[in-house]
């Protein structure tokens, strides 16, 4: 199955457990870098390492850092109420009092849904009612990201047409990261919770940015919000899952259906990208093997 292996023999042996685990779970591509150097590269037979892959919900990993960039650009505050921008909502409504931080931490009160093929357009998302009181429940959902996309779109006009254009110009272009494609919804817009198609080494560039705590794109001090969990779910920051809970040195990752994942282990200076198609892929099990390398 493996067709490519980079780095020294010693380095490959060091990550053997992680490689073996990946190859047991219908591996499409695996890239591991340490101290900025790629030490492991694996692909399925006949699959070029440069072939773009769907990130699915791994796409969510972009939006916490993008929101912090918008904050540093004086476009928004994480704790500002949505009613400041979505002015058609009644000022006294619960939705108007939801904050941007609550959207990104999935604690805004929206119900489960808006995932996969059920992602609503941004305009439709604005009509979806809350299921619970804001700030009381963590619910994994794509709807809050679509609402955030509409908020950011309005704040960016007329300089940028949408949140994805801002993401590219403000975050991805500065690190030389290319997105090969992005799924379109019925109205032609690109969804925020899912939809990006990226090659492994390209997503690895974003992982390296996260390892550097956003340096060169945002201030590392601002970045801390990305890896700080909420009281409702200490293991989820802003679009990122926190393997070790809150803290500057804890491992964290992005997750998409089928085992698509980006991993950052700050203590070890390790970043990794995994693409595959497995219903049994376990992030904790893979991180354990990376951390033991």
C-alpha cells in the first residue's frame, strides 16, 4: 500500500506505529512533519500525494483563525451580539443576543444539522430558529458557521464578496496555501462548515501556521482563543478539537468525516495531515501514536 516514504530511515521507524495505524484504516494520504521538515509521506497505491481531497468538516478549522484576523482588522469583536450586524432580527430576540464566539464554539443554541448535503445557504440559515437558550448547550452543527458566514459577508462588503474570499486573501495566500476547489450550494455560495478540497501538503501549511500560533497572519496572543474550550465543552475551541483540553501546549486537531484530519502537537513540534475513508478512525488513538514517536 505505501508508495512513498520521505526522510531518514530512523525518522520513518520512529513514526512506524502512526503509519501502521493509518494503513489499517483505508489510508488515502498521510504526511507528518517535525520542526518544519516532512519526515513521513504515505499514499495509497495509484494516488498522487498532490491529489486534492475533500476535507468535509475539516473545513471548519479555517474559521476560528479567520475570525481572529477579522478582529485584528477591526471588523468584529468575538463577543459582539449578532444583532449589531443582522439588523432585520428583532433587537429583543434571543438570536440577536448570540455572540460570534458562541457561533464558532457551537454554543449559540442552534440544533444539530446543517452538515453534509444538508448545509443551508447563508440566507436560509438566518431564518432557522434556535433550539436552546444561547450559551447553555454545545451542539455540533453546521448552521452556526453559515450564520457566521453571513455576518462576516456583511462586515466585509464591499471589499470582499464573501468570507471565503477573505479567508484566501488574509490567511491562506500569506502562507502560500492553495485550495483546489470548494463545493457550491444551490445559490452558488461556498459553505463554511464543509466543502473545501485540498492536497495533503497544502493543508499541512495551515497546520504549520497553527503550530506557530498564527504568527505572520495574526498575533500569537490572539490565537489563544482558537485553542481555548468553552465551559460547555472544554474539548472544543473555535473550529478545533482539543485533545488535551485547554492550554498552550495541548495537542489539537481538525476533524472531517471518514478520518480526514489535521493534527498539531505543540510539545513535539509535530504536525500531520491524514486523508482516508474509515468509519473506525480514532483521533485519540492516532494522536497517542504520534505523541509516542
